[in-house]
């Protein structure tokens, strides 16, 4: 293991980290990290605007690399490799981070490792606790992704389910918009839901009970809009009922995926921004118990987009001797 500079810019967070792959504690593994959120820039639009995101990444990324190395008390020469997200994501943003990584690799002569952002999320629980052994079942729920994966080993992933329309976080964000709660919406919906009745509004549970393994949230989102427009329900009841319906869908889909996994899973793991939701974590805890598995949820700061998970994925790849050529393409779509 080694010192890795990690760079992430695939959505609306510009992030840089220095990872020590061989350190014994999480605090020592993340030698330094910085995250610049673009929430303010996108708030007026109620969602991420790709062109604004790409420009904002380009404005801050070079000084952030310098500042993060300074925080660590290290220089580029001390790094063993540069790991940058190479996709999937908003292509303008991915290119900013990947080109920065390539330039640093070229200038320093250090190897470049292009990381699949989803692999970053998939391995983030091992950054938090490297004793978490493969294989594990991962529920990845963020603003851009909604998948269940069997994480068999480094570079070995079997996708068991994905969304056929919206990601779970996207459904929270759109519900927040419908309820006038602002962006990003997930935490606001969760706060309001605490004051509401989760059974007040009859809402659909798309695909629950179907033999099909995938997620769908578009119908739920439309039903929330219709319920709001009916004028019959209080916003807190709408928020609570939406959250309950979404969680019921996730639990049903995850139960099916666990049944489809190989029998030797070491844990049920949840990662991605929506893993911050306490009601979801509670429901998953019960489901994992049902399956006789521990529920592993990395600290929320490692669940949302960050560069530490990219640096960690780089450290795991570097340890097995992997690197990429400097003409590695940026990929808007890149299934694991
Ligand atoms: O992983 P992340 O930071 O970025 C993406 O890769 O998308 O996830 C952000 C998503 C947003 O949709 C946000 O609304 C959602 O995670 N989120 C939540 C909560 N905190 C963040 N959703 C529900 N409840 C929360 N507490
Ligand atoms: Zn992400």
C-alpha cells in the first residue's frame, strides 16, 4: 500500500484527498481531504446544471490539489500514484478531474489510475474498515445511482439490480422540489417526514412484489405530485408517506437481491448519499438481521461523494500493480 492522491469531480462536489493505504486507523488512512460543494451554484435551478458544474470544478481544482497536499505536509513527489475518477458522471466535470490527474501524473512521472466512481462507492466501506471481507452485498443509493451489487473482489462486481428510471436520491430531491423544500432535498424531506404520518397519503410502491429485480421511482414521484395538487394533505404527511413508500420499495428490492446473492456474503452494506437517511438505515438494519448478516454503513461523510473513496480505490488497485495509460478516456456511462 502506498500514498495516493485522489481526485473526484463527476457530479457537483470537487474533492481531493491524500490516502495512506497502509495506515492502521481511518484517521491515519485519510491523511488530508478537501471537498468543495457546489450546492449554492445549483440551488436556484433545483438540480445540478452540468455546464455550471464543469466550470465550477475547473475554477477550484488546481488550488484544491495544492491546498490538500499542503494540509498533508506532503508534495506531489511523495505520492506513489494519482487516482482520478474517469467516469461515470457529468462528462464536463469528469474531464476536469481526469485531465488534472493526467497533468499531475505527467509532470511528476507518477502512475495514473483511472477510477470508476461506482467502484469508489463500492469500496468505501473497506476504506472505513479494511477488515470488511469480500464478498459483500452493496446497496448503493445516491442522487445519480441506485444499484445493488455483489462485491466479489477488487474489480469483480455483479450487478443484481438498477433503476429503470430515477435514482433514489433523485426521487427525494424531486419530492423536495414538489414540496418547496429546496435543494439538495433528501435531508429536508427526512426532517419534515419526522413530523408527519407515514400512512396518511396512499402512495404506490412501484415493482414491490414483482419478480423483476430492479427499482422504479418515477410513478411514486408523480403520485406525490398528484397528492399535493389534490390539496388534501399536509406537507409533513406527504414527506413522511413518500419516505415510507420509498423505503418499502428499497427493502423489498434488497430482500430479493439478498436471496439472489451467493450464500457467502459477509455483510449487507449501504453506501451513497441516501445512506445518510436514518429511517432507511433502521429498516435496513432489520432486513440484515432477518438475513443473519451485519449491516455495515460507512460514516455519512464517506457515503456522499468524496475523494477519499477514489484515493482508496486507487490504493487497492495500486497494491495489485495496476495503472492506466495517459490517454485513458473520460466516460459519461460506465457500468461496473
Ligand atoms: O452520494 P451523493 O452525495 O451524490 C451523488 O453521487 O449523487 O448523494 C446525494 C443524494 C442527493 O439526492 C440527496 O438528496 C441524498 O443523497 N441525500 C438524502 C439524505 N442525505 C442526502 N436522501 C435522503 N435522506 C437523507 N438524509
Ligand atoms: Zn456518487
